[in-house]
C-alpha cells in the first residue's frame, strides 16, 4: 500500500483545487481520459482516483477508477461509486493492519527463537520493513465484493479505459475470478 492518498480540496490558497486540477488534466490527457473527474491522488506518485461520468447510472452515481499516468495512460475499475471506493479502501487498510500485526508477531517469535538479528545483517534489514498492500492491485477479492462493479466489468463497460494494457485486463480477470470463489 502506498503512503495513502489525499483528496483534492475544492480550492486552495494557491488556486490548486479540484476544479483547476481537472481543467489542467483535461488539457494534458488524451481521450477518453479527458472525461474523467479526478478527486484524489496517491502521495508522491502519479496515480489518481477519478469518477467516470460517462458510466453514471440512472441516479447519476459514477463508478471510480484508479489511473496510472506513469507511462501508458490506463485505468483500473475499482468501485461502482465513491461510497464503495471508501468501503473497499477501508477494508484494504484493515488487511494492512492485520499484516503488520502478523508480521510483528512473526518477528517477535523469530527473535525469541533465534535471538536478535546481527547488526547490518539481511535479517536486520528485513526486520525494518513493514509489509504493504498495493491497492488496488493486491485486493481483487475486496473489489469483487462490489456487485454493481462486477456487472459493469462483465459487460465490458470499462474496456475503453484499459485499451492496450494487458496487465489491466489480467487484473480484471482476477477480480472476476474472485467473484466465483
């Protein structure tokens, strides 16, 4: 998991609010990404969270995608709504906390059995690492809980945002496979 994400404010003192950010991205991004509405960004990374107005349902609720702008611009569908996005993200944080707890217990057990790691040893370096979950890539099972999103995925509604990205299509396959397990 990255160091988290931040929501864009409506406006900042520097004039870098959500409206300005979206205007700039509409200028920089190619179609069909110009039509997305960015609302959050991962800290210090070129990953963004956006809604897809063109896929809004009859109540106007828009699905959410995770956008990778590093090399090839593509998006991963991650939620049928912003509410579902926050629900799924919170469950991934719970999983992160559990991993950290389990890792701490393992490291404590290892130290009890083997003693403390030698300074500058590989074990000492590893003992400083905190296990991380890479959201959304490592939680297709959590994303698969969103039945409305799964219906959109099965209908191929997001294919236009994943064109040319085999990794994205494979990941969607993992989400759909997680539905049946």
